[in-house]
C-alpha cells in the first residue's frame, strides 16, 4: 500500500475516532444530566443534529468493522501491546 493511501486511511481512522468520542460524551451527558450537547452546540438545526448522530453511527460501524486493519495501520498488536502479555 502506498504511503499516501496509508496517510489518508489514518486521517479517516482519526476522524472516526473523534466522532465516536464526541458521540459518547454527548450520550453520557444526555444520560447523566439530560443535556443534549450536540443540540446545544448546533442550536435549532434538527437536520444538522440528526446528521451528526448518523455520522457518529457510521463512524462506530467503521471502527468496529475495520478494527484489525486500524491496528495494523497504527502498528498495534492487540489489547496488551507487543511486549506485554495477559496476567495469568
């Protein structure tokens, strides 16, 4: 794979991670305080708010489906890392 393709894929990985993180924070605030952060930030634009949540869902599906490829791109080797092993 060419370096330019890997670079684009890493940008896509980061964008998906940021969307999933923002969606998670938004849902946590909604559950804890009944405060919709996204609606507050975007104001009275329900179509834009809905679009944001659709993008969060797509990003979550992308992260789930591409998890192994993301680990390879970022040179990760699983949950425990390269030198670590699970405690017995």
